[in-house]
C-alpha cells in the first residue's frame, strides 16, 4: 500500500513537473511573440517617421552612378541632382554648379568619399575665389540661379579622379548655398520665390574598387 502511495506521489510530481515545463515554454513563446510584435511595430514606426521626414523636405538631393564596381585609377562617373518633391512650392536653387570637387562662392554640390574605416579618401578639391559684383539681387538671381518647379530636377554629371586603393567606399554628396546667406534677411524674405538655403545631404552609394 505504501509503495503504491509513493508511486502516486511520483506520478503526481512528474505531472507537476511536465505541467510546469509546458507552462514555462508557453510563457517563453508568448514573450517571443510579444517581443517580435513590438519589434515589428517599432520598425514600422521608424519607417513611417523616415517617410514623414522625407516628405517634409521639399528639395531632395540624389546621387547616381552607372555601376558599383570600378578599377583603380579609373575615373568615376557621378550624377548629382536637386529635385523639387513638394506639392506646389517653388524655390530658386543654384544654376552655376561646375564640379563635384569645386568649392564655389555662390553654391555648390560637393562629393564625399569615405573608406571602410570612415576616413576621407583623397579627392583633390579646389576652391574658386569670390568676385565682387555690382549686380542687384534680381540680376544675380537671373544669372546664377534657376527656379526649380515641383517635379523638376536640376544638377550635374561629373568625372571624379580619386586616388583609391582596392576596397569598399561610400559616396555621398552635399549641397550648400553660400551667396544668398549674405543678402539682407528682409530682402531675401521679400523675394516672390524663395532661395533654398538649407544644407542638403544625398543618399549614400557603396562602390567596390578592384585592381
């Protein structure tokens, strides 16, 4: 009789143990589901925020290249352009965009090339000297700026001759307005079409350089 009682207790303990294991496993599964659900929600929130920020910027800078693999000492063809992605907003942007490695006195798009250690690659930049002018703001706008209407793009295509060793590199471009920031603020704000003066950073493209 006593031995039967021991067996019952043993069976009961085994059942309790198995039940606890199942309960723990069920809790783990529920936690895992909850974790992945929260991760998915957070990811969607980040994506929505990114899209929201992209929509809030009426002018966008984009960089494009024809291919992702280049040889050492081969010139890299780069196209960078400004695009008005707004709904019904008009802006003046720089017309005189000469080179992606030239720092110009009015406005410019410059290229940044970084290696796998986030170091700047040697590009060989040059700077153009500023020059005095007796032109009015209206005359400067007509000569050095272009009105970028919604849906339109404007930019340049350039050949870059960086001194790159074999490896992976990240290409990014930056647009900067210089001249209009020197104009009196009240005159700049009085323009019927505003000049885009904010710094813009393009998308980033990764390339491979081989021998």
